[in-house]
C-alpha cells in the first residue's frame, strides 16, 4: 500500500477510536433523541390532568369591570377592598391580586400584589389582565368579534414570491435558519477538535521523537498529506453522522412535537455547500495546524498557539444575533470572505438570507487560494522545523528560514 | 565485502555553523561499525543524512550505490536515542504500523513479530498497550520495530542506555546475529567499552570532521605505548632496558627505554626464572584514545 495511504489509514483509525471523538460525534444525535423522549414522557405524564386553573383577585375602584372573569386558565375573583384582597392572598385563596384605581383611564396604571419574588410580571399574566381589562372596557361598545380582534390585532403570514410572481420554494424564516445554524455551530466545534487533534498528534510525535522514526520511513510530504487526509476523513465521518441524523431528528421532532419544528426545512444547496465548506474549512485548519505543530516544541505550546486561529472559527457565532437583525451588514460580508471565519459565517448566512453569487464565489476562491498558499508554506515549515525540538522560533526566524529553505 | 552505505564529502550547515564538515566513510556488509564522538560532534546530523531525514548541503550519500529515496529507506532501520512509540497503541499494532511504513506486507508482520517477541521473552506483551510497559520493555519493542522488516543497514543510537544487564546482553547477541547474517549495524554510543566489545571498525568525529576512521584493532595498535604490563611472582629486581616501573592495581607497567623491545624484556624474565602470569604490550583503551583525540582538538 502507498505510504501516504498507510498514514491516512493509521490517522483515521487512531482518531475515530478516541473517546473524545466518539462522544463529540454521538452527543448531538443522542441529546436530541433524549430531548424528544423527555418531551414525550412529560407530555404523556401531564396530559391526563386538566389545565390547572389559577385564581387571582382584583379590586375594582373605578367600577365597571364585572364581566369576562375567565381568561384562559386564569379566573378573576373580585374583592371590594384592598384589605380583603390582601387577606385572601395571605390565606392562600388567591395567588395574587391587582387594583384598578380610580384614575386608571387616565394613567393606564394597575397595581399588582404578589407573594413571589419575580424579575417582572409573567407575559401570560400580563396578557390575561390586559384582555380582561380590554374586554370590559369595550363591552357594549363594539361587537365581541371586534373586541377579540382588538386584543389580538394581527398574525402575519409571509409568502415569498419569485421574480416571476410564483411562490418561492425557499420560504426563509427561522425554520430555514435552524439547520444551517446548528450545522455552523457543530462545524466550528469539529474544526476546533480536528485542529486540536492534529497539533496534539504531531506534538506527541515530536515529544517522544517518533517523528524521526516516521521520517526515516516516509517523506515530510507523505506524512503531512497522510495526516491531513486521515483526520479529514474522520471529521467527514463526524459531519456525515450529524448531517444524516439532523434531518431525521428534526423530522421526528416535527412529527412528535410539531409547532415550530414542523416549519423547519433545509435551504437549497445547503448539503452541497455544507460539504464544500467543511472540506475547505478542514483543509485550511489542517494546514495551519501542520505549520503550528511543526514549529511547536510540544503538545502544550502547540495547542496554545492553535488557539489564535481556532477561536476565530467561533467569531461568526458571537455575531449571529447581529446577522438575524442586519443580514446585509458589511460585517457579514467580511466574515464570509475572511478565510478562517468563512465556513462558519457562510453556513449561518445561508439560513438567514440570500447570498449573492459574487460573495459566494469570492469566499470559495479566497478560501481555496489561502489553502494552496498555506499548504506550500506548511510543507516548507514542516521540513525545516519538524526536527527542531528547542525553543519555539520567532516569526522573524521562521521567515528567514523559509527564505533559505 | 561490499559497501552498504557510502558518504562522500558530506557537508551540512545550520545557520552558517558547520555541523558536518566534509565527512567521507562507508559501512560494509556484515560489520558492526562504531560512530563515536563527543556531544555536538555531528553524529546525529550524520545519521539523519544517512536516513534521508535531512539533505546534505553538499556531498552524496548512497545506499548500494543508489541515491537515497523511498526505496532505499525501506532497506534501513533506525532506532533514535530518545525512544518513543504511540502510547495508546498495542504492541502488535505499533510493530505492524511501523513495519508497513518500511514496505513490509502487513499480513507477514504478526508471525515475524511473534518470533522476535518470543526471542526477547516478550511474547506475552503483544496485546498490551505501550503505556502499560516499562521503559526497558518499550526499548526492546522499539528494537524489534527497527529490525522487523529485515533491513540491510541498522542504525542504533545509544541502544544500551537504560537497559538492564540481561537486556543489554540480549541486544548484543541480536546485533551479532544481524552481523552474521550479513547485515551492517552502525552503533552510535558514548559507551566505549561496548564499542570495543562489538565494533569491527569505527569512525570518530569531532566538530563535524573525521578524527579516526578504520579497523578498530589497527587504530588501537597505532596508539601502542612504549611499555609492557606485567603480573609476576618472585623478585623482579632491575630489568635491563626498563627506564621506569609504575605500580598498578594488580600488575606493574614497565616503561621501556626506547632501545629495548618487549621481546627482549620477556626473554630476560624467562632467563631469570621470573614466574610470569601476564605479559602484555600496553595499548591504551578506546576510552583513553577518545579522551586523547577529543582533548587534542579542544586545545
């Protein structure tokens, strides 16, 4: 067998047998399945019991708030004075009460009293009190249907059309962003772990001088390419497990939980671009790791140095909320074109908005060119520094040695 | 005998400093060759060039007359001074991987590995992880990985350091076996007694240059001193032609006057009925020669 293939085989098998790799690969589908299972269990257990009705009190100092005392699962009990309401609260008859003061119409102010320490009034409670007040205020003035519409004035349903006026196959929305978002997150971790394994493996081989035995059998180029391919294949297995399990799990979630999960769909070209960006992203991180591993005297120094670029992979995730609000922000253009952030940024952006062809082309071309240039440099660094064990060289020394190499 | 590896006028510099300076030598089939020299003399750089791990700046290294390349790498076996294997791998996996990188058919490895593990008394460890083994055991495994593909030239860098006497003898026996099967063994070590015991020829390097090169016994005879070592019973008295007597632990050293030969001294002793237990022309040990040569170049 070709020696590059032997190294590839060894690195691949060595990596997929690592406990960290197995855990990282299986943790996503297992946690998702567990979450669905727990949801099913909880809903089965809680289903038979009827929705618990909460009774809250109110004191109507303005007058006229007598009807509509049932709002969903909340019952409104009237008390004539604040003292009576306070007594009912402390004795446990009601969970809380509120007072509608004389000047409510002018101020809109309602005083709420509760025994619980809360950051703010729960939204469901605010909605129930608001609907109770609105219904009573509009009673006899408008029809019941109009009153209901005033309480809930709109549900926006968006339909995206193509330029020819047909309904677009890709409708966008959060349902479209969820899979690329999860994939981007996992890809960042996968690249991070792969880079870490690469630097660690090379560091160990340098520390125990196995590198000399390897280089007495194969060339630096064979060693480098075998390692990149072996670790890349392992990463591919990881991503494949996620890519295959993600739609299955989301399908299962959609069937069992429904709601938001049923709106989830894959953006067009997602799988193709996901694979392209995985491969390019992986190659970029691998060549960077090869260079870092070669100049580092041991595992620890290598991993510290690798943080410089592995942390960059997470930058698009830090800015992801900005993407959802301002998808066409120039920051996103920079992140999708800068090679180290491009794979993750592009996956995130793919789920949120359309990406112009020029941006996609620029991103892929710059990423590919960076890989070629860095591969060339890494092979040189590999040759020069693989057998140097002392102190890590400075940047000036590296540049000087590369010129002479 | 034909040359297995030949180095001709090999030069290597690092950052302008000459590590190996115009070194020429060859290693023949069926010999154990000592590569000796003080720390920083250029031994490791020379070995790395022989293994094609680094390229010489000038000069040429050939194996069986062929330039170094992927095929010649398979004919060589190398055990570096600082030893290590993949800690998480099992013994047989380690041997198989490293043997396959030397071009050996993976299917043939287990049988051969078992033979060598059996010979070294380590067959029971074949399924163990490297991290579970002692340093000495790991060293024997590494020796096995160095020779399993039956290389023509085996380079051993300080092979005996860290080994107990039993394993040291075992390794020596295996070196003699390799020699007897026509393989060449290069021994790089600071242990001069091992070199004297094992090596047929030596190359002593200092500051990147060859200081001594050739047959070990010839080199030693070139350092013959003008004295004889004598262990005897009886009264010696004055011996003609001896200018000085130096008492040693279990013998005396007779320094000759330069006109008298050792044979004449022996004839005198026999004639005067001195009971001679040991009579030996004094030659310095390799260690003394080493110190002498290295000291000479330090001055």
